[in-house]
C-alpha cells in the first residue's frame, strides 16, 4: 500500500513538472514566425514534440535519487522534433522559422532517431 502511494506521488509530481514546463515553453513556441497565421498547425506539432521531449528529458528518481529534469535537453529536443515533423510534412516555411528562431536564441536542435516509432 505504501509503495503504491509513493509511486502515485511520483507520477503526480512528474505530471506537475510536465504542466509547468509546458506553460514555460509555450511563449517560446508562440514567437515562431507566422505563428498567428498557423497556430493550430504549429500547436499540433508542439504538443507531439513536447510529449517526446519531456519523456526523454525527465528521469524519475528512486529511493536514494531525486527526480531529474534536463531543461536544456528538453528545449533542444522539443524544437528538434518540431523541425523533424515540419520537414516530414513538407512544411519548409515552418522548418525554416524553427531554424531561424533556434539560431537567434542559441538553441541547438537535437534530432530524434526513429521518430516515427515514437509517434
């Protein structure tokens, strides 16, 4: 019973971190060129990329180790996946705006191998 409560708390804490991260990074995504005209399309890619980036950047701790979240990795993977999705869809305008934004903000793009398997 105690183990279930501890695991439940860990997942609750992870969920809270995920929501907080999403709230912090949303304004960054909204700064992409042509966001206002293409918000629905960009937000769709953003949500897919967010789930993948959070999954690879958040490590649940154990009894003796705290949870860990790599913010830099998250942002790099987020925009990298968004770029990959835009490229896969043939959306060169969005792909270019992601490259420009990340270059201007000094954010690296991390390509995710086997992206199709994660979708």
